[in-house]
């Protein structure tokens, strides 16, 4: 990460690896985290993959929901954009794609959604309009179990 002979301080990582289609990197210190944030912002998306630094606490504070999207599998980001446009009050900009499983007749998406979106989905009985039909979300029970706001680490 640092050219040989450079007198600049090096970055330090504790661990890294792929977990549920999210590449997680644990930084040893604030210097490394700052370097990572700056570096990631300059990386161009590769195919369907883009890069973003998200605090672990923020990632774990999301509610997991599942949705089956029938038809020819398409880019999940495009699906999220369509959900926002077609469903009043449903804002998907903070949603995270945690897992994607493609099948010939559709795809299963496991998404991390914020509390406000979970409330909107509950008010919609888990059903949202997408293109020329509706999809049904399997919603997290986190709020019903009274664990909202508690750490799940």
C-alpha cells in the first residue's frame, strides 16, 4: 500500500473478507479508516459492484427483509430505484443489498433497510408495486420483538 522506501505512515488492517456479498475490512486505527474512506471514493464501479465505506454499527442497525422479484433478473439497484418511484413514501436510497440469488425465473434479494422503510413496508402489508405487478416482502420481526435500538453484534 506504500511505495518501498517511503517515509509515510502505513495503513493497518486487522482483518478482511467477504461476508454475505459484503467485503468487510476492519481498520486498526483512525488513520487507516480515513485513508480507506478517501481511497474508496476514487474507485470506479466494476460491473454491478460499487464501493462504499459503511460503519459496522450502521450496517448491523439495518433490518433484514427478503423479496422475490419474478422475471428476468436485473440489476438490484435498478429494482430499488423503481420501488422508490412506484411506491409513495418508500425511500430505498439507504437500503443495502446483503444477498442476491439469481434463478432463471427471478431473483431473491435480502436487503438491509432502515427503520423508517420497515415502518412504510409494514403499513403496506409488505406489498409494493414493481413494474407491472406487486412483490411481497418478508419483513423482519425486530420491532415486534422489542429489540429495536439494541446492538445485534
